[in-house]
C-alpha cells in the first residue's frame, strides 16, 4: 500500500516499481498527468521519478492552446465564482419593503424592531386590512388563521353547501377576493 511522505511534496512512496520514462531505473514516486483532468474525473496519470517529474513540470503550461481572452478569464480573481447559487434560507421574519419608507434608515431600523411593535403599524397595507376585516380577522392573524377563516366562510356562503341559497353570493365573492389578496401578503410570507 502506498503511503504519503511529508519530506517531498507530492511524493508517494511505494506507488510504482520504477519511473514510466523508458530507460529510467529510478522509483516512480510522483504522479504526473498525461492530459489535464477536467471536472468529469481525475484524468490520466503516470508515475515518474523526482528528476523526470521536475522536467515534466518545467514543460507544463496550463494556458497552452488558450486564446488571450480565455487566459485573461482564467486569471480573473473571480474565475469559477460567476455561476448561479441557491438562495440563502431566511429566518422567517419578512424584511420590510423599501418602498414603504421615505428614509432608508427607517427601513433598516424597521427590520430590527421587535415584531410586536410592528404588528399593527406597518405589517399590513390598507387593502390587506380590508381583506382581514372581510374574513373577520385582526392584525395579529397568521397564515393558518387566514386559511381557517377562509374555509369556514366559503362553506357558509357557497350555494352548494347552503342548500342553493344564492343570497350570499356577494359575501362569497368578497371572501374569495380577500383570501386572494392575503395569500400574497408580504406579512404572511
């Protein structure tokens, strides 16, 4: 079994019996790539002695065959970091909308105010408060309470559930519109 030695960087003792260069009888203890490996795997390797791996390293040119634009892109400090990443998870407390504030510092400080002080003041817009009233809820409602109130009122006012009584169609329409409004509310995200 091959083991790593710390004296010479890259040296693997006992990796091969001899150097891969024809006519060399030295021990092959250094891995040298036959072709550059990509992201699909480690590439092809051969085992060389210290002198031959030094020669190999002198001849090796990473940029061989690249255009000047490709070389510049590879040398960029952000090379490899420009790909898309997944979004960070939020802590569940929605950030205030910048458009709701005239002063950016107010928007920043609103983010760090305790939720209890923000509940009735800037949590819901006027349209969302009207929707809460239509469902019979207050400013302290959460997503579950909105869903329960909506289900209860739809069962009460829908003609299929109340024996075909169509007198409550306007109330049913108002309840459905209120739920659609609150479904996209930032405060319930």
